[in-house]
């Protein structure tokens, strides 16, 4: 175990919780788009940076990504409904 292993774990946990927090806010229509981008970016950072380090905040990471994805899909649905009403 190297001396920077605890720092790696701390970064994974912080990014996982950041993904969770921004993912929850990303559910808000229209306003949540930038939050979804941040949540998805945090998810990607954790997903690609993890190695064999156990992440105790992994459920938060998954829920954050799910909420961010749901928020983006809801925004696309709203935009398509508005486009259909306009045309």
C-alpha cells in the first residue's frame, strides 16, 4: 500500500458525493442541465480513476448518475413536447 492510497480514496469519495449532489439537482427541468453535466463528469472521473480501491460511496455515485441521466431525459422529453406543440 502506497502513501497516497488514502488520498486516492478520499478523492473517490468526494467525487462520488459530488456526483450524487449534482445528480439530485439535475432532476430539475431546464435549470438542472449544467448540474447534470457536472454530475456526469464526476461519474466519469471516478469510473476511470478507480482501480482496486474500495469506494464506500459507490451507491451514491450510481444514484447520482441515474438522477443526472433521468434529468437529461426529462429535459429532452420537455423540449420535444414543446417542439411538437410549436409545429
